[in-house]
């Protein structure tokens, strides 16, 4: 088996995997103050700075469908036998529906674009797992099965500091954002199993929302089986608090990472999350 893995820049991937010849990442362009940036080459922290001084809320576009189509043709010409595409969930982006039909457009490759249910670093970890498994000689069916296990067991609970980001990006109604800000409501958001972002809880005050995140971690994650991420966009102090708490609860595989620029575009500065995913056993 010769496997290629394709994803997009909503996934945060460890730099050591980006040199893999069989990994391909589609760019999600970002626009702020009338200027378009590549989320493939713009560092998260650099984009956070642009967001902090911008007069407008940034927007994201879809990856290029013609680029994906050409990539699949090139992979087939290079003798790849299998392709796994892990993209931003269809509940957030229309790209998945547009790309879906391409699974049946090649003659000699098996191409699968399974639906995902999460993004950012957990999605990146799924990509890394597939790459590691292929390197170790796992079959395509085994790689798909492990992806499905990770997808079914992953969870993320997110806090946003200011509802204007979700409101202006179309993820929350203007009225909800206005009253939420007025009442100092800090919604705890999560992904459904279908990949849709929904409100898990409505909490008054930032302190209570952090407490709620801690409760959700202890109730839902397994210290022995799960890898825990604390993801943040310009929320370093709160992220450190969540990191220390996770270690105190017996979690050993814990990492603090920035939200990628694509995700931060919609959640905004000050956003914070606990996420966990079933660990890959090498």
C-alpha cells in the first residue's frame, strides 16, 4: 500500500510531520482588513496580532477544489494506491460536500474522505496517527478503524471571550451575542458527533466558565487512554491554569497549543479549550 494523507489548514500538525512526502495540506485563505493571507504560511501568533489591531472581524474561505482535483490526479500518476482525506467538518465548511464526489473520480486509487467531528490540534493528531500507522505497515482498513475510534472518542469544550467573533462570523445570531455580552454570559461550546458547534452550557462570569471546563474534563476524559490538549488564542495564563489542573488530576499526556489561525478567526482572541482524543499506540 502506498498511502497519501490530505488535510486542510484547520488542522494543527506537529512540524516534524510536515516533511512527510505523503502529507498534503490544502490552504484555507484568511482575509482581514481587506488583505488575504495564507493560513499555511502565517503563524498563529502573527495572525493573533493582526486580529488584535484589526478594525474588522477576519473571514475564512474554502480550500481550492480544483487544487484537490489536480492533487488526486498527480497522486494517481505517482503510483499511490490509497488516499485518506481528513478535512474540516461539513457542519462548519461547505468544502466537504463539494469535495465528496472526488472520491469516485480516480481509476486506480482507493480514496476515502470520512466525515470528521472536530478540528484544530485533535484533527491534526488524527492526521499524524494515520501517517504513523502507514509508516509502520498498517493496512488501510486498520488506519480507517483507528480514525473512527479516535473520532468517536474525541471531545472539545471551548470558551470564547467575546461573542462578537462568533456573531460576525455567522456562528451566532446578533441578538444572542448582544444579550450574552450584556448579561456577561460565557457560553461553553462543544462539537456534536456530527461536527456541529453547539452551546453546551451558559455560564455567568469567566471564573465559573473555567470551573465548568475543569468539571467536563474530569467527567469525560480518561487519564490512561486519552491525550489532552489545552488550546488557546492569546489566553496564556488561563491555559496554564488548565494545564496544571489536568496534571493534578492524573493526566500525563497533556499539551498546551495555540489555536490555528483558521479556528481563531471564528472563536476570537481570548478563546480557550480543553480537548481530548484517544492516544495512538505505536
